């Protein structure tokens, strides 16, 4: 610790803090444009100038406080006063005003038509340090706009060259694509020959841009920040549970922004999470439908419920089944389970992709290392997992682990560019069993904090349970789990792709003892042993497999499930209902309602509650509070929101229950779980923005532009 | 100075000659492992020479791949240094220094001579690829100002007449003598020594 005066008050601070951080730590605000906590330090905007008095004497000139640490100051001489950082003197104010005047020389006065207006760093800081007129009588510089893809709109004349976007792309996103050409008076930010940025995290440069040079293309000219109603909620596009803020006006979601959560998403979200919102307006189910003479016809809630009730009464419980999709909140899953249990239906499953998880202890399907701690791992084995498509924000974390301490990342699966060096181990899962003496096992064994991440690409195979078992065994041998782990380190992780999955598994939405799982249900339909299927937002299975069964689809979008359904019950999307989601690490978080569901659509739990009444099995909760009370009784760890489970104590017996013995089919290659990152759920498939991204990035458009 | 951007028309490809490739590998080998990118400026310079005096877009990609750099990083460097020409130049590239000392000593006359002899516009190839001229910043020969550079030779102590003669010689295929055009050996005073006269050479 080092003693220093800040504006005349003595403080004892960590010498590795930069002067800017030191001033912030004691509550002094320092204006800045280029400095950003999560990016490297550039020191090029000069807005953070402060005065440094050494030994009581004024310094020769103001200092860029972001680029110097406290320990860079010379030691204090005997008998002399402490060094002092001055943030509020006339010199500092004048220096910053000078910087601001230069920044504004070439900055256009188009705030009234700028989408950044009202949330612009330059605008805000010009209020404090700007002049009311300009002494610059020459022509302003004009810069041609650049094409950066369908998500990012550029108005490059506004750019103040802070280089935050360049540093983000190179450091966090790991795509070294943005750069500054013609450095000097004609500096311009661009990608190489203006091709679209090939990153799943590209939208974050919009938030990073302190001015209106990079703005959201789909959101352009639609709303002003002060007319939006802001709702803090949770993202469901992947299983990370990224913290987001949904901005709505009237009944429409206008945009989605990330919220800071150091242990989950830092302050990034993927492009899918950010730009999905136009999908919330299209293809919506806003009224119940009943299939009459082979055609879906609009119906009232009463008619729809009556149609379901007639079928349920005519069907034995063993011949009925219920499936839960990827986006359902825990409240809806519990209501569906309670209803099915009351009806005596044994055939329940929440794993529409057929993942071999959920049996045995909770640790067997959680991301036990926790998202915030995975960046401390020094060797990470990815098994059938492509984090870049399954959880782009997690991929940035893994990249950080590589950047921070050169973590070795090994991958079992089809080769892919993950934005950091990966040791590819091929796509034969059988090598997990033959690890003894192999190089990858040695790397994992030598690591202090080894981890593995098991993806849905491995678990959804026919031999998924055997791979799970093999992974647990490998984890035990290499010190990831069990007593070998260092200081409670648990390196066994499952990365889910569905936001609803962990919550549904925690609720035990799984086949009863005599019941069928997803494969059994599909087989049963084929053999005419299942006549009734209830789909709660299930859209990722081939609907041809539903055969002649009577299908009830409850969900928000007219996608695959609704197309096949015999009765459609319109539900709310994740922005339209309050619901608890358990993320992949077992952290319960509550999503909140930003807007009301369209038309006749209702909250998912309320639909099930109403249906239960019609079916004569009234569920014992009349409101969300009562429902949540029961939810906490069933899943006690829901009671504490936003807390990932503590690393469990090593317990070999516990791990033995996970997975199942059996052959691993080495002939069947490991593949990625997600073929098209931009179209993984019904909301994304309804979004024109996502369709455009998919066409551009996966339809060969990008390659053509780069050539 | 106008904004430095790649020319609109670009050749389809670029490949180093075997000699230049060997030379480039030698340059890369000078740097410790992981720092190969440091060789970028000499390599672009050599590639520019091979291309006949300017940098092309396929060249940037070839160099990027050679050094393990993303294309944009090579592009950044090529657009920063003014010694890299981004559009075709003549076989004889006449670079006239117009920085303060040369300007005070009459570089305006040298520029006028270029306009007269070569063509009115800088950065433009005249005479069917024969030559082009441009103004450049200080070339470091201020003591013999004004001066210009053709290829890799300096021509110093110029005025309107000597520049025109120089360029006429160049056009007719003669090789003008580099260095001072008024017979100075290097940068000694005009008209012989003014001090240390008693010292015999």
C-alpha cells in the first residue's frame, strides 16, 4: 500500500492502481473516452488529464491518469510532503477543456439526429468541459461510413478514435478485424476492405463506442433513450443466464442491452441475445387455435381447453406424454409437472434433444467450476462442446484464461475456430477411455486447476451416458473432481444450450419409474402407444415424429411445434412474464416482465393453472407468489436468487452415480450441438435480423466478401 | 496530403520472387520467436520494389499470411507510412522535398519544373509509364537544399534550370549524375572553404 494525497486528502491505496482508478476509488470522477475497465489501456483520448504534484511542487504538465500507476511515481523524499493527485484544479479543468475542444473540432453537431443522443459520453462530458462555441473556422473533416455487417451502423464522421472497438475486437472477441487505417489526420476505423465483423459478440462495440459512431442498425431512428421503459431481466438465448436490460416503449421491445454481472456475463452479451427483439414481434401466437378438419382455426380459450379436456378424458394416463422446451421458466415447468402428476401421466421429459443427463446428483449436470472461476483454470478440455456457438460470452472467458495465464485448451470434437489456440484431439470420443499415458491426460494431470466442459454435442448422442461416465472417470484421474482437486476446485462442467434445462432437471421433469423418456415417447407414438402429447415450447424436434398423436402446443411463436399442433395455447415470451431461470451453473435468476404478451396470450403458468381447472385437477396455487412458495419447497436452492452453488466437497460416491457404463461408439464422430448459431430457437427463427446474420455468416456471404 | 487509401484498381495476385522470398525469410529470422511481425516494414518495402514502386491489396494479404498477422494490421501499416505508395508510380519516381529549408531555398521552382517537364498533376503517371512526381516531406538533405530524389538517388543544389536539364536527361535515357548539381563534393560551403584554409587537403 502506498500513501498518497488526492485533492488534499490522504489515502492509503494499492500501488498497482492506475491514477484514474485511485481517484475513482476515493470517489473522484474522472472523465474518459478511451479508458475501459475490461480493455487494455490506450491512453489516447487525453480526457482523463489530472495534475500530479510531486513533493508539494506542481508537476511540469498534466498527466493522463489512465496510463500511469501510483507506483510509477518516484519515492517520497524524507521530510517532504506526500505526492498529490489533483483532479479539480483550474489547470486540470483548462487542460480537459482543451482536449474537449480538439475532440469537437471534427465532431459533427448532429446530436438531434444521432441515436446516441441522450446516452452519449461526449455529449455528457461536453456539458462539463465543452465551450459554447468553436474557434475552429476551417471545414470539418468528413469520413465515409463503413460497412460492418447487418448489426452495426456506422457514422464514422462522429468517431473520436478512442480505439475501444479495435481493442474489444482484438482482445475480447478474439477477431483481429477492426483497425485504424491512415493513422494521423485521416485516421479511419474499418475492417479489412469493409467486410462484416465475423464475431458473435460484435454488438458489444455499440455499447463501448462513447459517441454515436457505432450504433445499432436494427434500432436506428426508432426510439430515444428517455422514452424507453427499462426492465432488468435475464437472457434465455443460451444457458448462461446473461443479465440484460430490456428497453420497451408501449407494448414493444425496442432493444436489449447487457447489464454488468462479473460472475456471469461481465458486461457482454452475444449478438443473438442483443438483436433477437424483432423476433418478439413476428410469428406471434396471439390467440388459441384448434385444428378442425385438418386446419387450424382461431378459437376461444374455452374452446381450446374443451378440446384438450375431451381428448384427455378419452385417453389413459399411460398413453399421454408431456415435453418441456428450451425457453420455459421454472414456474411453467412446475405447473406442467404438477398437472401431469395429478393426471397420473408418467411420460415426462425436459430433454428434447435427448441429452443423457439428469439422473444422479445435481453436480452431474451443472457447470460446477462456475462461470466466473473458469478463467482461473489452467487446462480446459472441451468435449463435444463449441463454446463459440453454444455460449459466446463463455468463449470470451475461455479466451481470457488463455490470454491471462496461457491456459491450455484442448478440444475433442470437429475442428473449429474458437478465437484462441486449441489443441485438437480429433473427433473420436473413444479416446476418453484410452487416456492413460496420452499427452492430453498428462497436460490435464500436470495442471493445477484442470477443468473439462462437456457439451451437448457429446451428451445428445446415443452413447451420451457412457461419455458422461468416461468424462467423470477422466475428471477423477486428472484431479478435476474428488480429493485431487486443489482447494475445493471442481473442474467438472456441463455446458447446456437450453436456458430452461437446468431448472427443469432440478424440478425433476423426467420420466416417472414406469414412464418413457423422449426416445420412448417418440417410439410410443410410432407404435400407437402414445396418443396425447403436451408440448411446452418444444420446437427443436422433428415434428414428423409426432405421428398421429394429439398434440397440444403451448408457446409464444408459430414455429415447428405450433405448425404440427392440434390445439395451440398462446403463451408469453421470456420478456413478457416473470419467471425463474436456473443457468448452467445452477444459479437461479429471475426474469421480469418488460411488456405484456400480445393478444390473448397469457403467462405460461397461468395457462396451465386454468387448464387444470377444466381438467378437474385444480393446481393448488392461485397466484405467482403461492406458486413460488411451492417451487421453493420443491427446489430449495431457488430461494436464494443469483447465487451459484458452492463447490461441493469431494465425494467419490456422489460422482459414481453419474452417467452409465456402456460402449462408446468410436465410429460415430463427435459433432457440434449447434449448426446455426443465429437460429437456435423459435424467437430467433422469427427474427429478420437473425436470418440476415445467418445468411451472411453461414451462407457463404462472408467468405465471398473476404476474398 | 490527401487521405492514403488503396487504389481502386488492383492486380489479381502477388507472389514474392524466389530471391525476395529468401530475403524476407532472412529478415523474419532476425527477430525472436513470436516477434516475427516486427519484420513487416522492410518486407512491405521490398515487396513495393518488386511491384514496381507501389503497394497492392493482394500484396498485403500475402505479407499478412507470411507474418501471421491479420490483414487489417498490414493495411494499417501500409496506410501509415508515406514511403509506401498506394497507387502505381512511373518507372522514374521523382520525389521533390518541399519542407521548410528546401522551400526557403526555392523548391517552388523545382516543383514548377516538374510540372512543366513531367506533367501538371502529382501522383500521376505520365509518358506511358515513364515517370511521375510527388511532393514529399523532409528527405534529410537540407544542407544541399533544394533537392529531389529519383529512385534511390539524391539530386541536390537545384534551381529551375538545372532541374529541367536533369529531367530532360532522364527523359532522353541518359543517366544524370547524382549529388550536387553545382559541383559541390558534399555539403562544404559554396565557393570553397571559409575556414581552416591553411590546412592542406
